C-alpha cells in the first residue's frame, strides 16, 4: 500500500477514494460496453469485459503522464478526480437533456426519412447538450474542489467555439 500511495502521490488516506472509485467506474463502464455486443453467454461477456478493462486501463494510465503535464496538475490523484468529474458531467448532461429533447420533438425517429437524418439529429442533440454540459462541468468541478481548473477549461473551450469577446484565452 505504501508503494501505491507513493506512485499516486497520495498523502492522506481520504485521497484513496479517487483511485478506488476510478477503477470501479472503469469496470462498470466496460461491463456496460460489453453488454452492447449482446452475447447470450455471460461467461463470454465477462471475458470480453476483462479484456476491455485491461486495454482501457492501460490506455488511461498512458494518458496520465501527458495530461498531468498538459493540465499542470501537481498530484496524480487529482487527474483521477478530474476524469471522474468529466464522466459524471457527461452522463448527467445527457440524462438532463433527454427529456428536454423529447419534449421539443428532437427524437431520432423524426429524422429517419431525411437525407443525412442521423447526422442532423446528432448535431442538434450536441448543440442542445453543450450549454447544460458547460454549466454542469463547472458545478461538479466546484462540488469536487476543482472549480478553478474547470472554470479555466470552460473559458478556453468557449473561446475556441467563437465566444472570444466574452472570455480571454488563458
């Protein structure tokens, strides 16, 4: 445990929550992904989940060094916390916008007969989801103690989307 804490730069026991929740969230996500393949045999689904888990875990760990430097994060456990905030925000924004899109008639079935209907549907869905995503990103960032990081991240993204006059790039 001492080596694990040193590797992830964990100085207090409460910080262990982030690697633990990160691994559980990855395992859950991989299992849900494996279920999309609709195998009738649960053993095959579990085997596929294990393979995908190790592939995605390796990919995630490879991203750590790059993102730690790019985001200028001083502790590795904070990178995990930032990943978790992104995951919670993405899921929450989709959950919040689904009833809204259904209420205004933005349903995939309505675009079935239109040329490039799927593309138009997903572009409109993205445009509807984006404002909620930004608000939730800053809110969850504040809730988890990463407000400054996510406020700067949001400002930079809005700047790149063309809102230059409202925000200065940092």
